[in-house]
């Protein structure tokens, strides 16, 4: 016996090549109800799978993008800013020392030149 269910079938609407005899009719209804129940469960499983797939995607976006940005903003950025400020202060201090060294060298040459110990008077 072959049984074919219509896609838009409602309970009891099916075609068959041979009329069901006796207990087979009960079996066909049972198969039909089990098939509908199975279809409903599969649809729920598919919806659940899609929902949890989206949730997992958002979770990984949070872990890989949002969380590192927040950690940097609130915990690491103050230390980086402080290190940059310290580096700039050291660099300015080094520039001041270099400028002071050039100033002292010029002052020493000028003083020596006043007293006649400059490079131009040592040749005479």
C-alpha cells in the first residue's frame, strides 16, 4: 500500500491507492499525528538553533571586540598615558640638559676669549 500526504493536508486528508482496511486506518492516523509532531519538533529545533547561533555570535563579538576595548579604556589607558607623559618629561629634560651644555660651552669660549685664551690669541 502506498500513502501520499498532501502538503497542505489537514487531518484525515490523504490519498491512497488502496482503501485502508480495519486496523491499518488507525496506524495511518497514528503515523500522521507522529509525523506532524515530529515536524513541529524539528521546526522548534531549527528556531532554537538559529537563536542560539546568533547568541553565540554576539557573545564572541563581545569577547573579542568589546571586552578588550573596555579593558584598555579603563585599566590600561591610564598607565599608557602616564608612561607617555613620563617619556615626554624625560625627553624635555634631556633637551634642557643639551641646551644647558651648549650654553656652558659658549659661555666658556666667550670667557676665555675675553681673557685672551681663545683659539684666535693662542696662535700669537
